């Protein structure tokens, strides 16, 4: 079964979150995970839903105002965190922190969902595979192979996030195939790769023809629970 992660980003009020949880809590989607703002994670866990953090501190504990530590997420019952989302790389210089954040999560036996992907210019200049390879290498740096196995990758071309522009199936298949082969050859394990970038109910039928995708990271289309449920039901 494919993994589906709804990334709410910085959206939804407390009231909207309550309605959202009410809608999903009695349903039995064991492959669907929710990544709300960290202040709402506890509510998802309490409702028996799978909660994913959108980010984690690069530091273990201490004087880092505003940060949330991996051990604190783990204490709540959160076992997954997104790391290196392109919005964090763009606005918060996460490129340099991704490796440390992954290490913090692995120390807590949590599973990182590592986002990687090229921008439009890198795609146009045919540099996208180089970019992908560098992002993996940087993220995996100095981590023992046995721990790397807990990492999931989300391939998210930046030019597709929130734009409604979706790569062709061939373009997605090429990159996912490349990631899987690279990780297998260099780190000797089979990594799961999600696709993310404008996944919605209009394009899902086409995306579902991709053979090597293990799931989806969904932004905008996860914000309305009925739309998200439709999407879930269109994914096999
Ligand atoms: P989008 O966002 O589905 O709204 O394009 C995806 C993401 O950023 O994870």
C-alpha cells in the first residue's frame, strides 16, 4: 500500500483542525499520515491518527528558542518528521542543517522524510540529477548504513510545489529510478521514494501509472478533508 502524507504547512485554525480530526478519526486509513503545525500534533496522536512533524530542531536540547526537539516529538508519540522541505531550505537555510536534523531523529528512533528536488533553472539546465545526488550525499553524511534504512525520501521538484505544474510521468520515473539505484549502489538498501508537487484529484489518475513511486507527499490538496479523502481513495 502506498504511503500518503498530508503536509498542511502553516495552515488551518484550531477549529478547522478539530473538524478535520473528527472527519478522519473513525476511519481506518493505516497508510495515511498527517503533518499539521507542531502545536496540533498531540491532537492527532490522541485521536489515534498518524502524526508527522513538519520539521525538527538540529539540536538535542537546551537554549534554542522556538525549536522543537526530536525527543519532545517522540515523547508525544510522533514517529516521523519531514526534513529539508524546500520551503525550509529557502526561508531558513536548512541545507546546512538537514544532516544534523536527520541524526537527531535517528537518535530517537524516528523516521525522517527527507525532501529533495531541483528548481526550474536546474531542471532546464539538465542539472537535476546532480542536485538530487548532492542532496542525498549531504543528508546521509556520516550516518552508519544500518540507520539510514529508516529514511524515506520525498522527491519534490521545486517548480511543481504549489504551482499546479506537474512533471510528466517519465520525468518523475527517471528521477525516482535514479534515487533508488543511487541509494542501492552507494548505501546498499532499498529506499522508499514518495512524489510531491501539486498532487491533486485531477492528476492522480495519471500519476498512479508511475511504476516506481511508493507514495505521495501532498500539500494543498490535503487541506480540505473531503478532497483529501477523495485523493486517498484514488490511490492504490
Ligand atoms: P503542494 O505541496 O501539493 O501544494 O504542491 C507539496 C509539498 O510542498 O509538500
